[in-house]
C-alpha cells in the first residue's frame, strides 16, 4: 500500500485530489494532508511515506523551496499545479511526474504507476524493515514480530502481560523482562490478536488471559504478574463485554 501525503494551500484542491485518489484506494492510502507547508515539514521529520503530491504555487513557501528544506527525500514526488511552465523545473527537482490541474484521471493512473516503479527501485532500510515485518507476521501467524535493539524478535502473544505507552515509545512487559520499542501504542495494538488483547486505557493494552482480579471500585485490573493497570471510564463497558 502506497502511503501518500498531499500538500496544497487550497483546501478545495486537496478535496478534489483526495476524491480522484479514492479510485485507487486498494493501492494508495492518504495518510495526511496539509495546507501549510511548514507543518508538513514537521510531519515528514518523524513519518515514513511513499509519495508526496505537492503544489508549487503556495504563499508562504513554494513547492521547490519546500523540497530544498527536506533533509532526506526517500519518497516519490508528484508535482501538482495549474501552471504548465513549471514542468521542466519539476523534472529538475527529480519529481517522478507532473500533474496539471484540473487533474485528469488517466494522468493520475500513470503517475501512480511511476510511483510504484520509483518505490521498487528505492527501497530504504526502513521500508525494507516494514516489508519484512509484515512478511514475518504472516509467516509466523501465531507470533508477532517486534523490532528492538537492531534485531527482529518473534514473540508468542501469550507471553505478553501488557504494553504501556510513553509517547512515541512502547514497553512490552513479559514474564521476566520488558522490551522497549520505538512504536506508538496504536501500532503495537494493530499487531496483537484482538481476541486476546484489549486497549483498556489510552496508555495500556492488556492480555485478557492474564487478568487475575478486577477491582471495580478502584477501577483497576490486577494481572498475573501483580501489575495494577487502570481501566479507562470510556472503555469500561467495552471491557466488561470482552470479559
């Protein structure tokens, strides 16, 4: 799945392109849109994407200035603009394609084909890792794959007591050890089998099979390793249904 970002100072242009791209939803997912290029630069510092649909004419920073500010560009760039004279400059900036507004659906389909070719030729270590993780999670369907300390670890879900969040990090608590990974809690939650795990709080996921007690008055569960985990009020009803 291609992870795409759209940057355009006109909200209507973003809506229009989003609608056109919905025809390719099996191949491409829009993960973020921005009308302010400064905010997009901050987003790209911490996010891995596969392609960027970038407008040229923007008031605070044009598209070419935006590209110059990106330290590491490991994604395909597709220029979108109403002005055809930017085509040559776009190509010099190593854009994989150039789309003239209003965007033609056939031209968009061709651009997506070029994005795929670009990504196949430019698989970064991070992208390779993502592919490997997905492959291993399918291969070891009874295990989950965690990347920590520069290695891939295959864990049995039953060995995990709970997972705690610390912003962009998550800590997995096992029987006699814990593992810290650079993933958000929602990313870990997506790896865990939902029939065995439940996000009981914004900061915690628990193994339902490790519950020893539920202290209703205090709003806590006690796990087999004696860890006390708070139960969110918003999730209490759903939690009780799980039990």
